[in-house]
C-alpha cells in the first residue's frame, strides 16, 4: 500500500505503483483526498479511508508512506499490521504521545497567500522554478499539480495521537530521497531502524520510479 502525502494526490505514486506492478507486486494506492472534506480531526478520516482501501486485497504486507503521510503511518500500521513499514522521504514522528507540526512549519504555511480556510495547492507553495527542478517533465508536473488538493489549514491544528511504543514495532525502516530529510533519517536510525539513502529529490517516487523501487525493495528485505 502506497500512502501519498495529504498535500498532494495519488498521482505522485502512480509511476512507482506501475513499476512495482510490473515486477509482480500487488499494489494499492488509496486516494486520500475525499477525507479532506470530513469532520475534524482529519487525520482520523484519512486513516479510516486508507484502512478501508486495504479491503481491495487479501493482506497488506508493506505500507510505504511519503512526505507528510509519515505522521499517519504509526496509526495505520497499528490497524493493518503489515510486515514492513517504509517511511520514504517522510516525516518520522518523535517518541511523545502525539505529533504536532513545528512552529517553523506553521509560520511558513500561515505566511502563504491565502483567501480562506484552505491552503494553496502544495506545488503553488514553491513556484514554477522549484517545481521544474523537482519534476523536469512538463506533462508529469502538470498532472501532479492538477492532482493536488487544497488542504484545510485546520488539518494542522489537531495533534495526531501516536500508539505507545510505536517506534519499537518490528519492520519499520527509512528511505531518504532528499537532503531535506536528513533529520528524519537520523531519528529513524536512533530508533534502531534500517535506513538507506538514494541521492536525489523529494518527488523521485514519480521521477525515478525504477531506482526508488530498487532501493525500496532492498530496504524491505533488510527488515525481515
């Protein structure tokens, strides 16, 4: 199961899903965007939607979360009991009872141009130059932008509860794709998880699916 960040859509995982299916894996990519219109807390609606999507297959052996989806992986893995959980350039929560976004992040999103309760689409946070560097292909960049929702600002006002001792669960690992996730990898290693670094950029799950699949599958093997 591939869990996309709430700030983008499932298309970000489309190329990787295609690559994994080509290699014989059964892949589920739930579309989490409908949960963004649910009643608060939105984290509960997202986890419920993703868990319901698991009914499309007999068993979920591996859950992969990207970017902000990492915050939800402890709850989702508790529900689905997979063999492995991969934080792929994803937030690795701390060891406390809840996760809340840091002040630097909330200051940043509060400074974004805004016309109401919804944040701008994630690609619009960075502008054309940055997005062109992350996704050189024009068609892919347009599809990812069009697929991205406007997330309610209130999404970041509700702490996400973390299961007690969640970081000690077997099978968890961290795949770092971009330098921005150095701290997350170091936290994962501090928990004793296997980790790997693929020298690239945050959206390589879409841009370099073959290389990401190689690194992902090799890392999962190390968790067993």
